C-alpha cells in the first residue's frame, strides 16, 4: 500500500467532520482529491478505527456504496467559553458532542483571573480515568475581544488589556491550546454544526453582555488584516446618543443593544436606574414587552431601530444570505424579531436583493463550547503531531462494527448492534 | 517532454501577470506547484513566445537565475467602462497597458443605449489592422449597479432596470464578453496594477456620480451571496436626513457624498439650487473650500462626517489595512482627506487597532478600463479556448529577445536591444 499523505488525511477527515456520514464518491467530490488517494486514505483510517462503515447505500442501479463516518470517540477536547456572563467548560468528543460540562459565575467588574481558567481545565481532565486521559488532544477556547500577534487579549468586559492568555495557558496546561475569538468561534460552530451548515455568506451576531459579529464571506471565515474583523459592537450607530460605552465612546451599538444596556435603559424609564442590572434581567424586559408594558416597548423599539440600521449596513456591504442571532435574544424571539426585521427592511432600497434570512442559533448556550471544540479539531488536523495522534487512537487496530441506520435512509443496514459501540474483534 | 497541464499554465501565467518579472523559483513559491511542473510550463511558454527572458539575476552565491516576463503583445483586450460621467473605451495589451482609448459623454437622465456600447467596441476593433485583429481575445466591461443571475443589470444612475446587457452584447459582439461590477473591478485593478498590490485586506471606495465599494477580504474578492456586496452608497448613514437618493430612500450615503450631491448641497447653500449640477462641478466646490469659502467648507464638513462614520463601520466590521479612494476626490485631496481621516478616527475606540491607511488611487480615470482588462485576462486564463489562444499567439515559434534591465536591479543584462521587441530568429 502506498504512503498515505497527511494532506489526504487532513482533507478526508475535515470533510467527514462536516458531512458526518459520506460515501467514498461524495468524499472524492468534496475533497477534489484523486479517487485513488481518497481510497488509500479511507483504508488507512478504517484499519485504524478512526472511521467506520455505518451502513451501505444501495443506489438505483443496484450498486452498493458504503456510508462512512468518523469514530467520534477517537479523541476528546477540553472546550472553554469565556464569552457571556458565565465561565463554561466541557469535555467533548471528536465531533463536538459534549460529554459533561459546567459553568461558574463570573464576577462582573472584576478582571477575570487566568487561574480560574486553568483550574477549570484541570477539573475537566481530573474527571477522566487513566485510560481516557491519553485521548484528550487539545484545549479549544473561545474568548471575547481581540488578540494581538503575541497572543495577548484585550477584552473590555473581562477587564483584560493585553492579557498574555496564550503564554500563561501554555505554561500551566500540558496540552496544545487553540484560542479563537468568540464571534468567529460561533459562526464556525453554526457552519459546522448548526443552522448555517450550507451557507457560504452568513453572519453570526452575538447579543449578550457584549455585541460582536463572526462572519463567513464567500465561503471563508472573516478575519481582517490583524484578525480583528467583526468588532461590530463598537461601531457608532447613533452619533448624537449620550449612551456611554465601556470602550469610552458614546453611541456605540453595544452601548444601546447589549443585554446590560437594554436593562439599564428599561430601569431608567422605570425611574429606578440606581438598582443596576442585577435587579432585572433582559428576559424580564422581554416579558414586560410581551405584556405591552410601554417602557419595555420603547426600549425594544430603540434597540431594534439601532440594531436594524446596523444590520442593514452589513447587508449592503457584505450581502449575506443568512444572519444567525445568538445569546439573550433567545428569551425574546417573539417580541424582538418582528420589530428587528421591520427595521432592517426599512433601510434596504426597494428592488435591491440585499435581504437576508434571520434565524436564531440552534446551538443555544452551548455554541461557544461547541465552536471551541470544532476549532480545536480543525487545528488538530493541521498539526502533524495531533493528526498523528488522531490517526493512532489508543484502541488502534480494534474493529468498529457497523450500525443500523434509521429506516428513512435508503440503505441496507448491517445486521449488527445499533450503537456505534467499540468492540474488540 | 510531458504534457503541460492547463492548470499549471493558468497558475504560472496568473502569477507572472501579478509579479511582472519573476525567477523560476519565485514562481514555484507563488504557485505552490511542484518545481518540475513549473519548469515544464515555463519551457512550453518560452517555446511559444508567450513569456520571455528579460535578463538574469546573479545571486550572492554567484548562481544565475533567469528573470521571466509575460510577453504583453501576445493578446489584446477591448476594455469598456460604464461607471462615471463618460463612456470609456480602450484597446489594451495582455497586461492592461492602454494602446489607445477614447471617451464619449453620457446624456444624464437618459437611459444608456446598448447600441452605443456595441458601436464603441466595433470602433476599437475597426482601428486594428488585419494582422492584429486575431490577437483580440475578449471584451472586459465594468458596469455600475448590480447584476442578476441572467446577466441583467440594474443601475439606477444609468436608467437600467434588469437590462439584459450580457445577452445583448453576446448577440452583437463576436468575442467573449466578461462583465464585472465597477467596485470589484476597481479593487481588482488596484490589487493587480495599483497601490493595493501587496494588500490582502483592502477596500476601494468610488466617489463620483455614484458611491460604491469593492473589497478584498482575507485575500479574496468580496462577492456576497448574490454578488451584490459593496452596495455601500445605499446604506442609510443619516436616518433623519431629508436628502433623497435616486434609489427612493432618504439619508443614503450616496445622497450626501456623491459628486452631484456635493454640488447640490453647495448650490443650495449659495441660494442657487435651481441652477442644477451642470452649472458647477465638484472640483469647483473643492476650490471654493481651498479659498475657505464657508458654504463649501460646511458642505465638505457634512460630507466628511457622513463618509467618515460610514468608513469607520467598514473598519470595525472588516478590519482592512488599506482604503483606496478613487474618482472625483482626486480634485480635492488637500481639502478633503485630512477632514475625512479625522472623522474616521473619531469613531474608532481608543486602543482598538482598527485604523487603516487611506491612499488615493494611482490609476486615476483609467482604473475602470485597466480593471476591465485585468478581469478579462483572469477570465481568459480560466477559459480553455482562450487559454489555448494565449498559448498559441499568431507569432508562436518566433523568438523574443532579452532586454536590458535598469541598472538598479542586480542583474546581468543580456547584450540585446532595450525594448521587448518581437523579432524573428
């Protein structure tokens, strides 16, 4: 058997991750590799238990084609999500399914300590038994804000200014660490695992304690000249507004539409600004609007006006086909989304085909963790040592049995146990 | 000699177009092809006179490396530019150098007739003698507005609504026709031939009778889901403004910062709105501002305020490193640019590295024509028939002599005539 190039493996594993279950010919089409290379790579991966045959498709001509799938238990990732109001950790398998997770509250107004992140990672690892520990490949981490060339992060809401996160984690954690900015992380998760799976021009908008964008533009993750694209929370959306942003400017989008600022405006209208955000959540503002409370409706009108205007700029500039909304918006889809759509529409000229679909994220609060795991997987494929480990799982040489397929797929299912259980020969 | 793949030729010719003069090893690096493939492709192209050796570089180690260059006379393009206040035509050589050109006035307020475009193309072709005519490969055309899947163009300022331009040109012109939207066309020209040559994240802003953007994002031409990205003239930049745009909305960026609208606002302040745009040009408004005329300065202040705000949104969203301004701004760089830069700066938060360089286009009014020719060349490489014609020039088999290099490059120039003249063996 000829040598299997790591480029073939990378390419085949990447497509199988995205496609989940694929035939050999679908993989050939997706990778643009030559069919012989794909066959060699697939045989290599099958021999080592990295992929398995999950059944057989029978085409109209009667030809049988094996349906192949990644063995999700080949490796694990530790996923960490720093975006939002809580600190989240999880152990995921190779394809981003969460095995266990937990979240800790963040102390707002206090800078986040790296020790807490390191402890969280250690706790995840401590939960594994000695046979599982070697299967952990890397840590994926989603951070808000932006990073410089030296891996130092500036994140206003976390109280970080050029925090050398990467260096500190590398010192404290005995695993490769991959950092991804939260907006990019979320759109990556939506593209790999969520509602944006088939979209080449899509935008993910985080609406939570912060506001940011991650985008796929013409099939490529939006990065920018120093990887700072998507800092959309800090566009000046209303130059005359008095709302002061944490960044120091006035009239930023985030200063008007982030969850704490929705609450702030609502409390101000209720004449109780002194109570602060802790006394009310954004879900309560949505609930008040649902009751047709005039203060809540006025606040949401202003929020949707500003956000709709901002999103119409994205539409005219980038012409996406899909916008995915994530974060606290989930609590108020009914009162928020129709208002927002109306405001976006107002600013797109009649006859211009710049409208886009707006969907809520299907990944909910797990999106940061799932994105971090996806990102770690993608980067592991590009790292020769990690690719080698993926292709040499601890149970390498074992045999993975075929599994029964749901009846609706046109397959001839193998008469073997239903779960993709790993069994010895 | 092994078969030369058209993918190798495409790749090598593309890189030579961009790099202008390159060594074999630089081409290998740039194409990521294997060195043997590059050598075969180069020998094939040298044999046919499509490229030539323009001299020899001597490296510090004393090794000689041939410097290779595209033979620009291998083929011609007809370039057409519909953007702006005049209709422009040119004949260019393979690398976009203009051999001859002319421009016709457009009748504003009247829909542009396709016959005028067809006649222009015929006149360009009629100017060639019978030995040159076969070398014309294709027509490249730059259009304002946007196109649908059937090649129908909607361009407000040209009075076109779903005008089937591609179909009409294909019927009337006996050459392949490649249409490119003006914004994309301009950034392409700046990337291939102008000031954005080394930039992977750059924006071209047209400021003229219309306003639009063409962008390179992470090294890729910005397209969008239905190829309508960059319609930046129609973002609502001031929701409270009364300025009505040709698109029907109020407060569009174009309704405030396009040349006719700069003139309109100036005349309104001078109490002579009835005179219309014809009585004054944007250059005169710039000249008045230079004399510190208060009406002109007020107008430019408003224009820069709106444009600066809009560009800061582009900065936060796309994080480009370079913005190239083209069009009528050339008449007022001194009075316009400092004001504009100040306004962009205001809206970028302190400490955020989202600033970008702003340069004026170096290609001036030829940018549309040069872009159209570049676009036609790029597309010709992807078209098997046209690639075949580029690789089989009428003088195929002739020998192209080496040329003397300017003294400042460290080369050993060949002792042959100075110009890249085509001579027989």
